C-alpha cells in the first residue's frame, strides 16, 4: 500500500516503504543508464530514479507529475546533506504526468532573482515557485499571524473598514471609482482608514487594529509600491503619545526577535525632534547607522564676504576621507550639482592646523578656525560644506551628501537596524507655490492651547505627530488626534477651508466629535516596509506576491486596460481626446 506524502516528509525513516508523491519537476539528469529526477513542492525536494531514458526528452522541467515508488537508501557518494531527504531516493514504479510544461522556460526558477524584473513580474507564478519567494510568502503569513496574535493579546479588536469610501486628505492622489447608480459621482479607494478608525474610537472600540489595504496613486520607488499596500493600522482611546510608543516598540521587538536575522536597538527607541533631525541629518528619515552628524555653520559665516555662504543656510560636517582619490570628491560635487546645488565646498585640515582647499582664499583666517572648531575637525579630516538660500533645500542637499559620504566611506553597518522616533513635526508647511498646507494629517492635535492658536505664526505650530524611522525608511506614521471641533475649524480655516466645506468633506468626524469623543491616538506601521527591514531586501516589490512594476503597470494581468464604450456609458463617463 502506498502512503501519500509531502516531499518534505520523506527521509530515511521511510526506507523500504512505498510512497505516492507529487510535485514539479526541478531537474532531469542522465547518469549512464539511470535517469535522476528531482521533484519539488513547497515542503522540500526528493530525488527519483528510473531506467526509462525516454524521460530525458519527454519530461520538461516544471511539469507536474505524480509518482508511485519505493524509498531506498542512496549510495554513500550521492548523499546530499543539504536536503532533508538527501540520504534517500525513490525508485519509480509508476509515474503520471499531470500537467506538461513547455521545454523553454522564460526564467530559471532557482535563480529567478537574477532575471529582468519585467520578466519576473510577467511570469510571477513561476518566480513565486523559487525557494526565495516561497520563503517570502511564508514570512508574510507568519508576520501577519504573529501581529494579530500579539495585538489581540494586548486587548485590540480587529475591525475591517470599507474599501469603497470618499476622497481623503492623506496627501497623495486618490484612486477614484465612478458610481453607476449616482451619475457624475465617485467613490475613492482609501489611502488609509484614517476617518473610520477615529470613528471607531467614537463608537466605543477602545483599541482597534487591522492589517489594512491602502490605495495611493503615487509614483513607485524602491521603497514605495504603486497602487496598493498594507499597513498595520492601530488606534487607541484614552491614549497619549507615549502609550502608542510602548505598544509599537513591544510589537517591533516581538516581530524582529522572531523573524529578523539583524541586530537592532531595543526599546525605548531614541526620540528626535523634527527640527533637530533636519539640522543634524538633513532628513526626517535619518539612517542612524551613519555616524556623520551635520552642524549649522551660519554663525561661522554670519559676517562673511564670501557670496556662496553670505545670508544663507549653511550646513557642514568633518570626516576623514584622506585615503580617497580626487575622483571621490568630484563625484560628490557632481551629485550635488545634479540635485540643484550651486556647488560643494570641501577643505582639508593640514598638519599645522590650517585649511587647504579652493574656498580658503575667499574666507578669513578667523572663519577657518571657527569652521574647524564648529565641525570638530582634526588634522587630516575633510570638511564638507553646502549652502543655499532656501533652508529646506539646504537640508535636503546636506542629507544627500551625508548619505553619499557614509556609503562611499563604508561607514554604515549593514548588519544593524537602528530605530528612532521623529517627533514634534510642524503642523503646517508651505507648498512650492507658497500656500499654507498641512504638513501631515489635518486631524492631528496641535501642541498649542486653543486660545493661543490665533496668536501663533502657523509655521511655528508643532503637532503631536510622530514617525517611526529605521535605516533611512519611514516605517510608521501616527499622531495624537484632535477631538475639539473648534480647534478643527480653526486649523482648517488657516489653510483656506470654511466650515461648510469641512462639513461636506469630513462631515462624519465633524459630527461625531459633537457627541462625546474620547481622546485617542494611533499609528500605522507599513507592513511591506517591516518585511523589507526584517529581510534586508532593498526592493519593496520583492516582498509582495503580485506587485505592479516601476511604471505602475500590472504586467501579469495586463493592467491598466481601456474600458469598453458600454462600460463608460454605464458609468456616465466620456473620455476627453
């Protein structure tokens, strides 16, 4: 009698027994009269043997077969210690081809990661058969299961919120869905369940969570998906900022201790105010593995006659790059020019304590000494200086420079994960055309008393807004929410929204806050970005089963596609030429 087995169950304990196996053909090999066939399923690989050499030409790789056979011990010289079944093989007594595969495969399953990404995504069902991608699918499942178990253990209730909703103020473009029933009107796919989770707090659900699908029409990047992604969405009633931090840090510690091979800093994570992050690292997503810390140099050059630094935001840092050729510095210069800088200045500290470099002739001896002192430069160190009239642009340039120098000098320990919280974000910022707009979520609580709101410069108002950052990625974003209707009205008024428009766009929240809303706070770690960190993968599409490509195209299913005239007519849509 034959025992039906998964391939991963086959080992020397079954020697002499008859088994029924099924799987994909991994390889077919001829060894002088004996044909060896490796078959694979998600649980493992088993070697089969037969004397039927017709299989060498008739049996293609990736065909699906069913086999009846006897488990026998391998010859000593053919034992494969890398496999659980490596001490045995199965002698084929009967074989059935359940599904034939083409002889020519568009990619090599075992090395699919080396294949062009467009090909991998077009034939994703083949790519996913690889051991690498099977492990990724298992990791997604394990992390999702553990997340649910952990949060339920913390008293959270999982609630699924709607997919068809209304446009939201999350900052990206919405995916609009036309209504067939209501002519000229549209639903939107949720950028995040923001309003629904706040309404759940008003509904008495004191601790909510959901591994939520989110939809944003954004340009994809290596760390940002096109179309849809998932986030671990959390909200807690009667909670302050620190309460959220404690929950997230415990969740992170639980997940990374179980699923990540990298060392990481344990809780409590470092807290860095937004302003400090921009001044020291040039970004609100700092990679703390990079030891370079920038410093503001405006006081060094406050009376300078050098036009490149005069009346500008000036940032700099010192580092020993003495062993690098001139081409290293020229590459940095070109990167800065490509980023929109007017130039990059660098000088080196000589043995006698003086500076050497192109800009030295334009700055005073006192400025040279103050520059060395401010950047804490030592003999042999190089001092890099970047300046711009626009402070925000200067920080961005300095941040890119810091990153490039850190990578170029191999200063970043790739075996570590460094978490930190960025706190005290500004409530408002100026758009490119100078218009006041919300920096993050408009529903966040300002760090200003209600009666003082009108006295403040809007750009000086901070919010109880926080991001969790690791290794240069934003991992989570959240805030303490504002529940005061009057504050809500005032904040929206500052960016040009009247009460009628608020009632129209955010009427549910506006009304709910008038029926007793508990103080609440929340956060939403990105599920795929957590997986990237855990695995060290740098392309976010490699942790997603069926992602779009870098042009927001679904090359597997062929989307986006044109709608038929009938469909457009039903939806009351006419395309503009």
